[in-house]
C-alpha cells in the first residue's frame, strides 16, 4: 500500500527553498498552533554571501560553511567539517531546486540531501536569530553590541529540501554582533535550545560568521565546466515505513554533465515534466 507523506503529495506540492531559506518561521509549538500568515522577506534573508563557523562540542562536530547565492538563484556551498576527528571537505551546487551536485567528496549513498540540508537549516537558524536580534535589518548595525535573548514559548522552525526541523523553546542566544566594513555584518553567537527527549541534554551550538549582500552576486555561466562534479536529481522517492510506503524527497543515482548549462536545461525540463504530471494528478 502506498501512503503519501504529509510533506509531499505526489507532485502537488513544490520544494520551497530560497537562500536558506525556506519558510521556516518561529512558531508556537504543537499541532494545534495557528499557522502564521506569509511574511515579507527580511533584509537578512537577502544576503548572498554568508560564512558560518559552527562548533558543537557535545558531539565533537565543527564546520566552516561558505554559502553563495548566484545571480540566478542557484546556491554554492563550500564546506570543511570535522566529525569525531574525521575531516570532510568539498563543494556542493544546488541547481534550481531540481539537482544537487558534489565535487571532491561523495556523501553516503541515499543520504545525499543530508550533506546540504544540515548546513541550510543551520543557516536558517542563524538568519532567524539575526532577525530577532536586529529586526531593523543589517543596515541598523552601526557599532558592536552585546546581545542576550531568551524565548520561553516559541520554537524556531526550519525547512530544507524535503526536510523539516525545529529548535524547541525555551531557547536562548547570547554573544556579539557588529559591523564588518563595506556592508558586512559579523557575529559571534552561543545558542541553546530545549530537547524533547526525557533526560536529554539541551542542544548547544556556537556560531560565528559574516553576513554580506553584495551588489554584484557571484555568477557561474552556462559554460562553466562540471568536470569532476557528480550530479543527483532531486525527486520523489518511495520509502518503506512499516506496513506502508511513503513518498518523500530523495535523489537519483549519480549522473555526469559536461557544463552547467547542460544541467540547467535538464533541470528546467524535469520541472516542466513535473508540473505537467502535477496538473494531471491534482485536477
């Protein structure tokens, strides 16, 4: 028997992803909590070059992630990570929400989206915190300031490619935020949130970074070579769950493309085919 998951019903729902940056708002916890009205995109969400240094001492994890949104909306992520003493580095390219490509490392088969979803959710958390700490936007950061905020009731929800997460209340953040020159904002934050598991320790992470919205976004032309890149289509996949199967978001086996233009045209065709099937299934 096939059951459609709550986050993906055939192709009638689309992946919603901007620069991190899907629609994950701070919301009241619980299934009966009212859904917020769609919100305007803040200036913090318009950043196109953001570097994060993330440390989670409890689990022996540290990372440096550099996110860049290209002028056409594609996302480049360069990463260096340490997990329990094991290093991992490489580059990812998210193309039109329809494909993810990897260079210089291979994620575990079947878990390709985890390699980008974790960083995207941490990026969303950071941007939501900056919205809370400086609601007037990055232009309001004219001097270094010490910050400390505690929230007792509203969690912070995040979304990525076929995945959702939540940082539960009560949560707190403290640290510093200040101007970095030439439109940059620098920050050094310590974040802690509750766990829903009985007896579990609070979630704790340190986040240092630089936010920027450049006037000339990075551009990868269609002629950019994809030699050395392994590409996976982002697609619906059937996943067994007990007596039922669910439809979720997953990836195809690896593919090779000659140029980024070839990949972009293929992703556009996949999207057109998906839209056609969705109209047939939803009507």
